[in-house]
């Protein structure tokens, strides 16, 4: 037969088929094979536990990836989410089982926040459970679905059950909410999401962190209100009033309004846990922000808290924060003192 | 509606009188039955899939609509996309191909039996795909390959059978030359078989982000190597036949064909610009995204030049307006896609609702409109039954205005989202600022959904009287 695409169907569709197979090898199969061979976890990362892996599978099965990325791009606008993502960040993710392929966690849309560092930003179990049961109980403007089927409502929770107390109007009228094993797994997975340093030696990594903090402080316009909205409002709320018996109010609180800012600065730098304020016990965990925020940013957010919602306390400077940091290091004061 | 002129001449007619379909085409009843059944089922999946989409759109405005696991956003989103890709568009495109390929090869379809087996395989696959996705069983959250392999295997087998059926039809054609439609249609089937097999095979996409490399290739070629060449191939048949004039340039079609195959295949990674997958794949994808200028301009230009001077015929037809809109959307979304690939613009638009607008303008404005053009062009000629022209017009305008009301606000809102992130505002700002645009999306989505109900009604009106009578008529004609 003639070598004519218009008349020889074997030739035409042979070229179409085998040509596409060849292109597929070049652009998909071979690069994927190469990426797979290079796959290596970052030295500082920990293997996933059974519970975390189960949580990842629930994360996938509920379709969380359609609204949440886990992909920090190497561009300025993504700096809030962490350092640029590297292949090693995903190296411990592999095929779920024979039926289901490897989870795709990079995401294609950011309807909700990026989760690369959600474990660092929000390490409190209590917050995660409340947020999963009804996201609007902690973030009023949230449009995330509620996941009540990851919880049960029982009359008498057994010992060792994870109970969840919701603010007025968000929980069931009767009974106690307890987290199912699925909710526990999902929260364990979310809390495990935290970028580790790119190289194995903490000293060098810390150095890099410090350098980048200085660099970004110089570059970025520091805005206390934005820092508050991104880091604090999910627990203490936009109006500063917190959530009853879980996350304390900042309005008129001694921590925030007393003249000596040391306690306030320490709370932001090192976090807090299990404190009693005005005779009330608070169950939430506050994470340390000392590594996430520069001294200038800490000062900005503290000043925002000290001068809003009717608070009227003296403001501080970045130097005050640096002084507390250095003083504590010198005197070997432990974070939770 | 058989004799409307008497009524309409009394007052001002509400619609412009459309040309009636010519005589019913002499096709075997087997063929009519097979094709119409495909179309009827695709119409069902369209209504069902967009009902789901409509519901999802409402959830952006009222997140507390329900708290039932099977109806939650994360589970229904893949239900929406997979139904419309595989149940509606794929099935409708295959239906039209089962007519176009035998017609242009001047012979009967190789095997009606295979056609029926494909029909059942495809619909069974979509049905069980929907059930499993709603139950929370998906294939690793990999977009558009969410249906797990044992179920999607049925679809793949159906497609392989379609390809074999069409290949045998073309191989045994009664004309010397293979018409350009058949290049596109059979190539689309062959490419998609390779694509689906590559997407699901294990071995090279197990650990870490190796699957991301394949995902970029798969999700983009799903559009570029399946939907696009299928509908372009169909349009290379329907446009000239409905206009009753030859295609402007056959060679432009051939040029677009080969460039489509080479350029489109390279650009999948532009869905992962700035991601940790190898930088060279991203750069290559951006370069070839610019190269897409060639097949798109050749293809869309070819169609528009064919239409030149025939605007009157287009206005008088009820299928050609769909084709005109589809061709315009084809050009617009393709150029838009090239822009989105540039790193500077990708920064603003990636991860935002802009991409949702883009995907709806392509799958709906481009692919679905061309499919509808083909259906309205073909089915009345097969069954001899016209849909009411008022409802066809209602379908056209509701769908067209609907998709614009849907996508223009999302493009604006998506741009504002990107700018908000770049300005370093609190993240929640980018959620609250979207509310009005999501309301517009729900309004546009509702118009689109209504148009689909009308389409389903029109399909019903175009149904063959009865298989029995159809057979008798055909026998009479052939005797």
C-alpha cells in the first residue's frame, strides 16, 4: 500500500497510536519513573504512624484535597504557608492499597487554607475536633462542610473516650459528643502536617530560619491585624472573646492588659497549656509562635491585642521581644514556666 | 406544532421560524435505536450530573445545607465531574461518532452488538462509579481518575470496543480516502485508551510525587486527547453538512491534527507550575502551551471561515448556533489556557476560582455546545421528529447566558482572590470576598440546569415513534 495518510488506515492509525505511546513515555512514564527513583524522605522527617496513615486515607476519602492544597510555591505570596515544598516532603506517601492509588495531596485549589504546616499552626486537638464537628463554631466565616459522621453523640461516654464540648448553639441539645476512631485518626494526620528542615543539621537549619526571618521582616510590611487574623483568630476569635472554657478571652484579660508585657510575650513565643484564668480551667493548647514569627511580627500582633476591643495597654517594640528571648535563654527559663 | 404558521402569522411570532430538517436519512433501524439510546442515557446523566453540580454550587453560599456524608462537598465534587465527563459528554460523543464514522465510510457500522456491549459497559461503570464515590471510596483523590480501577476498567473496555468497532468500519470503507472526521474520532479513542492505561498502571507512580507527573499528563490529555479531538472530528462532519458547503480548508484540519497530537501531549504539567515536580517538565509545558496557538487557530479559524457568508443559514438552523458558540468558546478558552500557563499570570490565577470558570467554559461552552449542535443536527434526521423550536431556543439561550453568568463572575472573583493573596491579606478575606461571585455562580448554574431539563424534554420529543414503526418505514423505503 501507498505511504499516504489519507488512504492507508493502517499507516495513519499506526502512527497516531505508536506516536502517542512514544510521547507518553517521554512526558509521563519516564519522568515519573525518574521521580520515583529519586524519592527520598527528608532526613529530619519521621515515618507516619498507623493512625496518621489511617487519617490520611480519611482525608482522601472525604475529598479534603479539593479545597486544601499542601503545596507551598517558591514565590513571595506563599511565604505565609512555610518554606517552598520539596519532593522529599511527600516521600513517605505511597499507594493506599491494591484498589486505590497513591494519595494526591498537592491539591489544585485553595478554597481553604494550605495545610502544609497546619500541625504547626494549630496543634490543639480540641480546636481540630470542634472545627471538624462544625467549622463555624471556631471560624464564623468558614464555608467548610461539617463532619458530624466522624463523631457520635452518646448519653454516657465511656472512660478514655475523646469527648468534645461545643459552644452554645453548635452542639446537640442532649448527650455528649465523642470522637470516633476516624476523627482521632484524621486529627492525628492533620497534626502531623508540619514541614521539617530541608537538611539534617538543626544548627544550620536554625541559621537559615533566622536569616530568612530577618530577610522577610525587612521585606514584608508587618501588619498586626493580618497576623492576628491568620494565626490567632481561629481560637481567640476576631472579637478577641475566645470560646467559653476552651479558648480564653483576650478582652480585658490580665495577660494582655498588664503593664509588664513579659507574660504576654512569653505566651506568644512559647505557647500555653492547661492554664487557669480567673478561676476557670482552659483545656485548649496554645502553640509556640517563637519560630513562626519574627520579633517584629510578635510585637505587632501583641500591640494589636493590647490596643483593640477596648483594651488600652502600653504598646511594646520588637526590642522588647528580643530582650525577653535573650533573657530567657541566658537564664535558661523553660517555655512553660 | 405541525402547522404553526397559521397561529403565528396572527401576531408577531415569538421565535424566528427555523428551517425544518430535510427528509429522514435512510439509516437502518438498528442504527437509530443504538444511537438514540446512547443519547437518551447521556441526557439522563447530564440532568443528574448537573443537579449534583447545582447542589454543590449552593453549598458555597449555604455550607450547612445538609450534614450527610454521602452528600458532602468532598464526595459529590468527583461525582459531578465524573458523571459529566464519562456519562454525559463521552457517551453523547460516542453516539454521534457511531453515526459519523459509518456515514463517512459509506457503509454500516461494523457491529451493532459491540455497540450495545460498549453502551452497557460505559453506563455500568458510571453507575457504580457514582455509588463508590458517594460512599467515600475513591482512587487517591486523583482528579478525573477518581473512580477505582475495577470499575473504571469497564469504561476502558467499553472504549476499546468502540475503537475496535470504528476501526473495522473505517478499514472496510467504501471510499478511498479517510475523511478528516475519522482521523480525529478514531485517534481520540486510541489516545484515550493509552491515556487511561497509563493513568491506572502501577509501577512508576507509587511513591511520593511520581503520581503528580502522571496526573498532569492525564488530567490535561483527558481534555486534549479525548474531548477536544472527538468534538472537533464531529464538527468536521456536522458543520459542512449542515451548511451544505465544503470545509474551508482540508489541509488546515490536517495541520491542526498533527500539532494537536504533539503539542497538547506536552503541556499537562502546566497544572503544576511552581510545584515540586521537575522544573524542566513545567517549563516544557509552558513552551508548548504557547505552541497550542497553532492547532487552535487552525481549527477554530477553519470552522469560522467555513461559516463565513452563511450567517443567515446559521440563524435559520437550530443546531448551527450551538456549533458557532462552541467554536467561539473553543478559541477563547484555549487562548485563555495559554495565558494561565505563563508563570506571571499563573501566580494570580492558580488555586483560585478562575480555574473553575476556565474548566466550565471549556467542558461546557466548547465541548457540550458542539455535542448539542451535533445532536440537534442529527437526531431529527434519524427519527423524523422535530423538537419544538421554542424549546430548542430556550435551551440555547439559557445555556449560553447561564454559562456566561456562571464563569465571568468566577473569573473576576478568582482574580480578586489571587490579588488578595499577593497583597498578603488574611486568608479568610479571600473566602468572604467570593460570596457575591458564588451567588452569581449559583444563578448561572440554575439557568444551565434549567436548560438541561429542556434539552431532556427535546430529546424526548425527538424520540423515534416506535421501533416497530421505524422498521416498517425503513423497509418500505428500501423496497
